[in-house]
C-alpha cells in the first residue's frame, strides 16, 4: 500500500526547497565544470578539459586527495570512538553530570573560532605547552605543526577534540533505549560489558550509522581547521581537498575548475556512502523492522 | 566501599578529560585581560593584571554599531531559522521514516546527496538565486531555506531516530483513531524529544557561529551578526588588532550557546525511559 | 476522516507558501537601489551609494568620518559603508558579488586583485570618462600610468603608497655588531646578518615566511639579475633556469647560514609572522616587508626602529625597489550612480578635510597634498614617510599584472617551501618552477582568447 498523496503533503516543503535551493545549484555546478568559468575572460564550453587537467597535469590534486584520505581515515574513527566513550560516561547517573556534559560540548561551540586558532599555535609550537608537558614524561619534543609528516595528525587531533555533536546524538540515542532492557538483563545476571555489547551497541547502530555517514562527509570537506591553523602547510602536508577547492575557486577565480574538482569529490563521497548504506543491512538494527 | 572508589575513579576521569576540554575556553577568557605581547609572547595562563576595559571597549564595536546591535541581530536571525528548521525537519522526516511512497529510496538518496557537494561551489549559483529574489542583505536566505527543510542533516538525523521507535506504536494509535498527523505530534515527537532538542541545539549553535554565509548575504553593518562583528576589528593588514578585545568579545559571543546547552541538555534526562514504553 | 487530514496538510502547505511570499515581498521593496535618472549636478535628488572596504577599527572609523564629512556637505547623498576586518572573507564576498552583478558602487580592491579583474576590462568603470569630476593632478602621473591604467582605461585610483623595506631593530643589530648601510647587496645581507645568530643562538637576523621569501627575496633578486619583468606582457618568462636557480640558492644560504629561524619552527607562524613569540620578544633583527605593515610589526622592533632599502645585487640592471599602491578605489561599472561615485572619490582623495580624516589608515597617502597636510598636522608616523622617501629615488621597474598572478605566486611559494625544508636542490627547484609556470601561462593565454 502506498501513501503517495499523503507523503507528498508531508514532503511538500522539502520538495519545493530542494528544487529551488539545492537541485538547481547542484546542476549549475555540474554545468560550470564543463566550462572555463572565471571572473576574467569569456566563459566557454571546454568539454572534459577540466577533468583531464586534474588527472594528468595537476600534482596538487593528487597531493590533496592523499592528504584528505589520511585525514578521513584518522579523524573519523577516532572521533566516533571517543564520542561514544564520552557519551556512555556522561549517561551515568552521577552528581554534576549536567555540568560535565556542558564542559565536554564547549570545544564544539568554539569550533574554528579565529580566537582559538592562535591558541593552537601556542599549544603546539616547538617550545609550546604540549611539548613542555610531555617533557615531564621524558618524551622528546615533537614538531606538532612544523613537521610535514606529523602536522596532518595534529590537525586530526584538533578535529577529534570537537567531538560534541556525535557525542550528543549518541547521548540522545542512549536515552531512547528502554530501561526495561537493562533491568531484564540484570535479572539474567549479565555483566556490564556484556550489556554494552549486546544491548547498548545494537540499539545505537542507527545513530552510529548516521554519525559515520555525516562525519565522513564533513571530514572530506573539512576546510576551516586547515585554513586557520596550518594554512595547508608545511609543504602542502595539510593541503586538504577543501583547501584546494577554495584556492581554485576564490583565490585563482577558476570557478569552472573548482566545480569539476567538487564533482570529483562528490562522486567519491557518493560511492562511499552507497557502500556504507549497502552494508548497513548487516549491522544496523532498526526497531521499525528494517526496510525503508 | 567499592561503590565509593568506583565513583571517585569516574570523577577523576571526568575531571582529567574535562580539563583538556575546557582549557581553550579558560585560556580565551583569561586572554581578554592580556596585552597583545602577553598573548603571543608568554606561555602563562594567568594574566599579569585584571582589567575589564577590553570588555567595555570591545562591546562598543565599530562605534557606529555596538554589540548590543549585533547580539539582537543574531537573535533575530538565529531563532526563526532554528525553530523553522526543527519544525520542517520533523514533518519531512516523518514521511521518509514512516510512509510508503513511490521513488522513496531515490528521493532519500537525493536528499543525502545534497550534503556531499562542497559549499564552495554552490555558493555562486545559490547567491544568484537569492540576489534575483532580492533577498540579499536580509535574513531570508537563512530563514526561508530553514522553513523548506533545506538542511538534509536534520532530516536524515530525525529519520534515524524515528526508525529507532517500534512501528507498533503507530499501529495501536491508528486503531485508537489517530490520523497520521496526530500520530506524529502526539506519539512519535514526544518520544524523540532528546533528538529534537539536539537538532535545536545544533542548528542554533551552527547558525550562531556561521561566518561565511552571513558574510556573503549580509551587506549592511546595521544588520551584522556577532560573528561578523567579531571580524570587524581583526585587522590583518595595516593596524594592530586589539586581541584582548577580540578575545573578550569571542568569549561573550559563545556564552549564549553555552548557557543554552546547559539548560537544554537537562531535558535529555527525561528520555523514553520515563514514558513507560514497553515497560 | 481522510478528508480532514488532506485539508490540514493543504492548510499547512499554503501557509508555508504564503509566509514565504509575504516575506519575499516585504524584502523586495526595502532595497530599491537609487534611480539612475537626472544629472549629477542636481543637488536635491536622493542618492544612495554603497561603499565597501576592509580594515581594522582605525581604518573603519577614519573612513566613516570621511564619509560623514561628505554627506554633511551634500545632504541629499547617503553612503552606506560595508566593511569587515577580514581581508580574505572580503575578497571572497567581492568575487561572489561581482559574479552575480550585485557589487557595491564604490569598492576598495587590493593592489594584487586589480590586474585580475582588469583583464576582463568592463567590471570596473573607466575613470577617464569622469576627468572633469575627478582631479588627478595631485597624483604622480607616472605612478598612475604604471599601476592604474589598463588598455588606456583608468580603472582605479590608489588609496595609499607602499614600498618594500627592511625594517629593523637597530639596538639589537648594533649590539650584535651588524652594520647596515643603505647600499648593500645580498652577500652583505648574509655576511652581516649571520652575526646575529652567532652573537646569540636564540636570535635570528630575519623574520620571514615563504610568501615573503618569494615576493621580497627571490623575485627581487631575479629581477635585479635580469632587468626584466618576471613574465612579459605576452606570456613569456623573463628569466632562465640559471637565474632562477641562483635565486633559490640565495634562499638556501639563508637557512644554511642561520640568517633565518629553521623552517620547522617558523612554519607554525607562516601566516602571521608578527605573532611569532620570538618576534614579540624582540629576538629578530628585522623583517622584509611592506611599509604599510609597520604598525603591525612595530612591537618587535624595539625602542629604536629603523628602515633601509632592500639589498641590491652589485651591477644590477634594475634595483627592483618597488613603490606601489597599497590598494585602489574603483567604481563598479554596473553602478547606476557612476557620476555621483566619481564625485565622492574626488572628495575622498582631494579634499583636505577628508585627507585629515583618513590619515594614514591606508598607508602613506597617494597625493602630495595629503602627505603635506598630514605632516603639518603631525598625523603621520615620520618613519612611514621615510620609507617612501627612501625608496622613491631608487625606484626600479614595476611589475606587470601577469607577474603578480596568484596562480604563479602559489606555485612558486610551494616550491620555495621545499627549499626551506631542504627537500629539493636549487637546480631541481628551478626546473620545477619553469615547467609549472609554463603550464599556468599556457592556460592563462588560452583563457584570454
């Protein structure tokens, strides 16, 4: 039984908004990607030239892809694991938990604020606070932002630190799990780790799935942290795809080329998302019985 | 005895990690009292002297407009945007989560796909639309898309939460004579309160902190929001940026978000557990 | 039952649409830009102008003051200032506005952006059409011809004058035994400069980032060797591999002989070198930078800041000492009020009240009249005037638009970073630079046709 008419009524605001504010820009950018659109010179249709240039003559393209891949693989799993860990911790019934929840969310409010970007340099400089702290543990000083091999991981750490939104969603998900499940498990004499792996985690999979998809998409597009903290350096070791896109589009005014770059990114993310969606039937548990 | 020691381990853990979380916030607050040289040259957390002059001076903004203007502008922009986003997302996501219709999977994928195209390239076509509608230099480029559920993040998020609720709930309500709208409003929405509050929080904080879109769409200084006001005294070219004022105002601008979070997260406590479902 | 649901949903939809419609209609009449009818001389017609610039508090306040002086004089004119301190954000917004045809009437553009915009030719209005309105006689004509004329069109007027200079901490250099003369070459720069680190191992002679190494060291050195522009107007590179390699070798020497702080430490502050704690603690000898940045850098220069011209290669064909505009003011060609905009520009740059209001918030003023007025009123730092006066007599060949292209710049800067980190040799770097620049230039030439 299909509810086409009723569904359309509920979806109507979205359909309208989608067509005007999302679908049109999407298609326009696809169109631009086949032109040499820039603010100078005349705009011409140039076929696949942008795409060919990207794959054959642009070393920065491969560099930024590589950096972004490392960044996504490093930051997304760590952020999710950390967010889940903290959410479980903050779901406990202890005094002052409200206060702690707020404190743990503050990094995400501060985000990429210009004021905080100065702090990163103070913290992670060669003679900065972090190196002084680890000197107590007799660990030699690290060039956190100065070494081309390390800077991308330092940047990843800064993003992991902003784990607030997945944490809040995990927390909301935890609150949705009926307490009767745990009570029943207690009666059966289940241990805490067992309850976590057999009740909590399965019940959280829809949220984990959502967080995974969203964090992956936003990590692929990450721009602010690299722009504000490292400016892509040293030696392009933190030159994320988002920065490459931005400098083509707004510094060099090559909007056509930037559009082609975004469509390549779009296709990469799209394929990965489809793959995760396809596998989700095997590991995501829905209370509504699955199947959309 | 074991109970006490386990609790104290929890607290030690929470406080230790919490220190790392709050350090930048504390640093920013204390930096409001430092001179530029002290901010960049010294590793000391504590300022050498305390003076509230940077707060008073920073609040004056450009002289032409003060932070009183910027704060009220931010509220006028952020509150409608947030409310409309939550309302429209709940309604739209209900259809995706609970109704059966043709092309549902395709529509759902299209909706998710809009999140995947980087903002940098849709800016220009989108700006052209708003410009043709004569909406530039108003808050409509924020409010109308919110009303039309244009942020797929929230739709997807609500869908995931709705799908975590058993379908028998709807069915029994339907038998009791509820129509689909009543099921959404009376049964499902209350059960998703933590998710709805999260959506509200996120959208509020993100819109409040958003710099790039506000910069692009708002021209008149009289309509500037706090994030735009903050950048006004960041002189990266010829003069000296009064960093202590920037820090003071950065601190002030995040206070509403912190307070909102503090008061809203309490409602998480009343989750599904207290509604007696399946119990 | 079912009917009710549908009716409710329809009401919901309609009210959403209605609300959107109402909102859009109230906003569309609030922003009716000024009518274009009527001539400029009629003084009762209401005129609304939009003027956008970027800058810090001082500049914003000064510009608002100058605007107020104008609107007090012409009450029928109202000018709304659109300003932000964030130059990068300003540039992006301007690009978006220009692409969609909604840029303000009057716009401040950076000296490096104008050539890019000028290539299209009709984005900004040709001010020679308003010769009768804008008096340019107080400007140095050569200066304007060199920087503001594109295809015989006057596309912008300079808002300030700028020169690259070596600003230094004279106390620190004296105690390290460094001898600065105004006629020095790069060898002396290194042999004198290394004394700083020898005298105190935590101090360095020069605070510079990769962009500065390209713009103020490598480019100048190469231009001094060749006497040519980096790229000619017909897209030909003006230096050969050997000259490029010599330039890179000079930078390598900076690192080998400890003239500069090691790249691994300094790169953290690459974007804002004045925020380097060593600079703040006055542990640097000096910086090679634009005179307009003097106030920004002053805290690291000690009690006795001083300036000198940049080093020049012995027997140079061109001193490459560049005096150039700090930024321009331009008129949007799509503005319905071009004449009124021109009238305002004339006031802004030539009226003494406006000059005194603007002070040196956009570097040293571009006109002789303003410089004199400010010096008389003691409203300008004598050191910033000294920088311009020092540089003007030795002025070298100005660079053309193509040589300052952002893409060429970015490619060169990333190659210089590899030199800084010792990942490539000067010879390899020169090869890499030539091949990348050729690619970019071919692309730029294609787009022009």
